């Protein structure tokens, strides 16, 4: 579903206007209790880590490196992903997202007192 939507919304460079740099994908890796306006049937767990992100958004929609303009042409895909870090598999994907120039944004998180150590 996401690959179809993202391909329809693919950013384009307009020589007479602003250049869109990519998308901010919010979900589907969210805490069900804090899902906001997201439909419960769309909430997922990325049980395969980064592979789940590739399968969900489509590998063609995730940058392969940290270039904002790929091959000097149109910008490529997802640039920010908002997900709940406590969901199984989310933190396993953060370093791979970072290496591709995709910003990870913590959102829709169930707040707990346990620390979440992290380092790439």
C-alpha cells in the first residue's frame, strides 16, 4: 500500500518552483494505544527490523545513501520516519535508516520510566 501511495506522491523538481526534498512518513510502526488518527488495522510491528521498513515503504522509496538529490535528478522518497521506539524491531532499524540519510523521529510513544539506550 505505501509503495503505491509514495509512487503517486513522488517528489518532482520544478525548474520554476521549489524543490520538494522528500516525504515524512508517520507510521505504521506506532504504539496501538497512542496511534492518533491512524486506523488500527494499519498499525504494524517491524519484526524484521530494517527489512520490514523496506517491505513497507518499498526499497525504491528509501534512499540508498545520504544524497538529497540522487543522480542529479529528482529527489528520492522518504526522508523522515516517525515511529514508536518501544515497538519490537523499530530500534533495530534506526542505524540503517540513519546511514541512508533518513531521520528517525520518535512519536506515538508509550511513555515508560525505563531508559532506552541507543548508539549507532
